[in-house]
C-alpha cells in the first residue's frame, strides 16, 4: 500500500511558477510509475504528466508541454511537478498518482493508476 501526500499548491498570478511535491510512504516507490492529474471545477480529471521508475522517461499532456516538468527523487520518495508560465486555465486541484508496483508502462489514463493523493489546489489569477 502506498500513501501519497501532495503539497505546494496555492494562488499565483498569470505567468508565475509553482512547484508541487508528492511524498510517498513505503519502500516500493522506485518501482512505481508516477503521474500528475488535475481536475478543474465541472470538468473530468485529466492527465498532466507521468514519469518512469528511474526518471529517464516522461510524458506530458499537450496543454502543459514546454511549461511543466515532472521529476522524481527516489532517495526521498518524492515526485515533483515544476509549473512555469502558468495561465488561468491551469487552475485546478492537482493530484499525484502511483501505478501498480512493478509495472513499467507509463500510463496516461486514470484507470492505470492504483494510488492517489488527496489533491492540492492551484489557482492562477490576477
């Protein structure tokens, strides 16, 4: 069982930056594909970014490509989402997710992630 706790959300002006962190419990972190999703009010939860076990492979949604960077530190059981050049459309609750242990596929769909954090609010507004 993996427990995930996000932090780092908040209010930021358009064009600003935020760095989200997701801390994981347990000793299997390095064998989980990790992902970030977001859900805006009235919308479905959508894929943002994902990263492989060792961090060498990443995938991004087209809407955030070139602005967001996902990374991980397996020694700290933590995955990060650096968000730059934020726009109001990035406003959402951001969720950290972990795939099943031992599965290497870097998934972009919600159903392929087994563990979820509680979410952290990101609001982009002037």
